[in-house]
C-alpha cells in the first residue's frame, strides 16, 4: 500500500484552487484536500497534520502569513509553500524568512508546481544530492578536480616540477594559475624553500623595481636603510610573477638580465648578488601576440616559456563544475552553522550551462552567495545570482544531442513558457493586455496556456 503524502491546498479563488488540486491528484502518492475558506483551513491545520500546505498569500479572513504561523505552531515539521500573485513577491520572500519552504509566483506551469512540491516532500533530495555528490573528486596540492582535461595538466605538472626550468602558466583569469604555481613549487626539489609571489600590475614601476631587486640606504628619498628585494628572499626557492604581461619594458630588461646572469643589483648599489631561483610566470593574455605587437620582449618571452602549462577554462572542463560545487558547499557547511545544502536539478542544469567567464573564482563566489541567501536546504535556480538569460536561455548538451525536430521542439517549449509567463506577470494576468503586447490574439494565448498547463490568475 502506498504511503500517501498529505497535502492541503488553500486558495479563496475557486479556479486556482481546483486547477492545483487536479494537477496534484494525478499523482497516486498524494492525498489532496482543497479548502477555499481560510477559516476552515485554519481549523483543519490545528487538528490534523499535513506533510505539505500550499497556500495563497492574499486571501479573505486569514492570509498566507497567518496560515504559515498556524502551521508552525501546530505541527512544526509541516512544509508550507506560498503562492504569490502579481506584485506580492516581496511579501512572499518575507514569508520564507518566517519559515515558508518556498514560494511560487503566478503564473506557473504544472511542471514548476511538481518540482517545488517534490522538493518540499524530499522526493528528489536523493537524486539532487546524487547529481552533485556522486563523483570521484580528486585532489592535487589543494586543487579539486574530476575532469580528464585537468588530469592531463596535472600529469604534465608532475613531470616538469622536479626540474628547475622556468615555466610559463597561461589561462584565463580565475582558473587557478597561482595554485598551480604553488603546486609546482611544493613538489619540486625546492619545496622546503621560499615561494614568493608578486602581481606585476599591482605596483607602480618605481616601487616595483625597489620591491623586486631591493635598494641600498640612501638610494632615493625615504630609503633610510638597506632593504633586500623579494628576489633575494626567494633565493633557493621559487619566484612567481603573476600577470607578467603587465611588466614595464624597463623592468623586462632587468628581469632578462637576471635570468641570463643569475645575478641582481639592488637599486643604488654596485655589488652584484648571485640568485638561485626558479621563475614561474603567469598571464591571462596572449603573450606571443604581445611580442608581435612589440608590447613584450621576444627574448624574455622565450626565456620564460621554457615549459608551458595551459589551464583550460572551466567551461571546457564541465566535469569539474559539480565537483567544485560540492566541495564549496561542504566547506561552507563546515565553516558556518553546519547546515548542509544541495542544488536542485534545475540549479545543476543552470550552472552546467553557464559560461563561467570568471572561471573557478566566479563559481566559488556564486556558490557562497547562494548558500547564505537560500532559505531552504535545497538551492533552487532562482537562488543562483546568475544573469536571467543564463538560467533559461542556454541549450544544454542533452538537447544538442537530439535530432533536429526534437531539439527544436524542446527549445521552443522553453521559450514559449518563459515568454508567456513573463508577459502575464507584467500585465497582472490580464489576457487582453498580454495578447496585445505580444502581438497575438487571445485565442492563441489560451491555446498556449492549455498546451503547457500554465496556472494563472485572470484579472
């Protein structure tokens, strides 16, 4: 015998109430009770436990907030979903702060309703967690990964790290170039010696030279004592030049001389100091193109690029996206109040299809914001601070693998649902205004509403 989930629906609008009731009654695992009168609903909530209560926000007698309060006072583990009408989203968010599981904004599709109800009843917790958790996460010197693309990079790093040759690391901003530089240092012969990093674009040229090579007392105004440079501190270790393309031409000349002679001279000094240091440089620019445009010295480029390590962008190693997401969520759980959160299926699809221009750094920041802003244990697609077009406009890989007709129909369906619900919300559910704004007749609007089971309030 099926252990049915008890669901109570409360809405003072008969059409909306019966529409939701019919949709949920299609599932045999649900036992649904519908109440149009909020007073009757309050009495029922006090006397009978429900797994889920779905309530409209604005109603006569008792509103959704009062329903929520009664539910929490009577049976605290009952989940409550608030249905918000046009212009009541802020109030719905407030309801979530007071303990509502989620809210659904009108108009909405039957699929959206099912997805929200399933999350509330923990029906897809297992599948959602499986999507994020069931992967063979690997770790290399603090670098978390699961993709074959990064595995190749790491195997290369393991081969070249033990030597002492200069290395140029290339890759977009946020891919983790400094982490790879540290990894090379840690597993190299000089791993017990210093690792010094400097951003070539962070300091003005006159300060950079002094910081890099050091200075003698009296070398310039303010040089009240002799100061060794960063290259001296890195002696017998590794020096990491981040964003090497930003280095001035004058400093490029001095760095080239140091690489050739393995000696430096402090600013204002005459004595040459021998330096034994491995140089690792990194850039997010096309350094060879900079050479061709006379923006970077060709001889220095070849000195630095003895070995090249290229870090592919996150969008080209999609297997790492969910692995990193799981890692960040676990870290946030451990470092905050211990609340474990996972992504819904829609949220997983959204982050897999996002372009990630900021790469790993952007993913880390996004997951952190979503974790703290989400009021439930399941992060939905609406909790992700992604551009709206990236939530619904990308064509996923599964769709791209379909035949043309099926793929077209899938994309068209997503477009029509999103387009229609957007304009219905904008026009407060008024069919005539929506039809006029969209440039189609009312009959076409109704046809699409029926086609996709879109539930709305007609004003």
